C-alpha cells in the first residue's frame, strides 16, 4: 500500500489508481477546488503525506498549482501525455496500470527555495527554449525526468523545485540526443 494519499481530479481517476496500486485518493471534483477539499488535503499531508497526480493538461496543471500552493511540501507524480491519452481524451483515467505505477515510482518532492543546478543559459544551449523544437524537446525531457511537460519558465522552475541534478539533466539530454529529438 502507498502510504501517501493521492490527489486526483475525479472518480474515474480513483478507479484507475486502484486498478494500478493499493492507495487512497482525495478527489478534487475538478478545478473548482473548495475549502473542504483543501482541508482534507492538509489533514492528509499532516498524517500521511500527499502525492498530486493530475491530468497532463491545462486543467490538471491548474489543479496541481492550486493544491501545491495551499498545501506546501506535496509530492508530485506525472504521467506523460502519450500514456494518458485514449481516443483524443487526456486524463489519468485513460492511463494503463503500468503507466500509473511508473509515475508513482518516480515521485518528486517539491523543495521550495534552493538553487537550481541548471540555469537559463543551459536551457538555451540545449534547445529546450528559444529553439524551433523546444516544446517537443521539453516534453521528451520532462517525460524522461518524470517532471511532466510545461512551458520554458515553468520547466526551469520544476528543475529547481524538484532538485534535478546536473547529472540527471545531462543523462536525459544525452538520451534525447541519441533518439534524435
């Protein structure tokens, strides 16, 4: 059983999580997160810890940000968009049990403050920003590092928040280069 409570968007996500692992969930009920949900997440954080696992889309990222802002110290798990898409629909509920387990094996803990080992210039030089294929490269890199897809500024922020080491960055970049992305 996973000790932490997993924050998901809805009932279908809970069903998918329970098919993959033995875990308890807290459903936000969508992006209009009420005070009662935040109170449950705070209590879960105090007692068991929290993992946020939302859809890899705009609404899911919005929910992730709201919960993380109101309940600092949450852990984060990310399912790549390709693994969470079925018939054009993106969501945790569409992910296979294997994809969910992989995401939960690669949980990252948010570390507020702190210095990043990767600076803005590194992102420019590696084609992760200000490059014709920057978005695709960030998606591949985010999937390899287990930090999800986002814009350049948020990507840099996640590298810092999740304390991605220079070696992890270089290894993932090398894999992308070898695959020709």
